[in-house]
């Protein structure tokens, strides 16, 4: 993925109120970034870590700059902008990188489905094949031995999404839970049983 605005480097001072982060530029000046991640961001916000941000150049925004990447103590890069996960997956689908999801002629986004009228990230379809419901989750939490885990906090919304996906499978459709791993140190993925046991149970 190529960012629309160039990435600029700074040093993280603190993240607070979930959506804000104070950083320091190389020249020593300090300012506040918008943090586009509602999660706990466990292990993604060490004081003094290098971060990269983009500047929207939009004078109407209270916080014109958006935090995009952070480098952790192990030198791993982490993409903290969870909104980019769907864009990354869409790009991968366009380029045919995800072989398991290749061969579909139509793709729709944010389609309401299921009894609870959730919105699926991607609905893939093709004549002669069952519809494929794809739910995307952004994963940034790494534990020992390169294992990435999700979620990083209890997510009743995520539990609902899993239940909706299982219901689609019961109806004869295909359903896929796709983890967009935004952490260069992650080698495999698992449910975070110690964080959200119910989510892990549903995955099992």
C-alpha cells in the first residue's frame, strides 16, 4: 500500500483518550496526532518509540495529522490504523494475492446481512458459486514466539460477527474470517483466549 500523503517520522510521548497521541518531531517540537484505533493497542504504544504519521493538509481538521505506523522495542513495524485493514485486503483481492478468495466476479462492501443486520466487509459472488461473506479484522497484538492474537480487548461486537458468519455457513453460503496482520513480527495467528474467552470459544 502506498500512502496518499508522505510518511513523516516522530517520537511517541503518550497516547490518551483513545483517539489522541502526543509526539515529538525531530526538531524537538511537540504536537498532537489523531489515533485511528479504538482498541487497547497493547504493546503498540511505548514511550520513546518511533512513529510515522501523515499530514492531511486539511485546515478544517482539529488534528490534521494521523498516526499510521509505530516501531516497537524489537524493531518490528506495526500498522495501527485499523481503517486501513479493509483497504489492504481490497488491494490484495484486486491483485489476486489471496488465492483462497480468487475467482469471484463481483465484490460488494458494507452489505447488510443476517438476522441482526450486521454489515459484512466484503460480499463476494460469482455465477455458479455460493456467496462468500468476508469479515476483516486488523491484528496488531503479538505474544511470544511470533504468535499474533485477536482481540486485544473483549469484543461483544466481534462475537456477534462470528455468530452471523456461522449462520451464513448454516444457510449454505461460504464465510471467511480474515485477519489482516499489521505487525511484521507475527508469523501465525490465534484467538486471544486470555483476553476474550467467548470469542475464542466461538472460533473453535
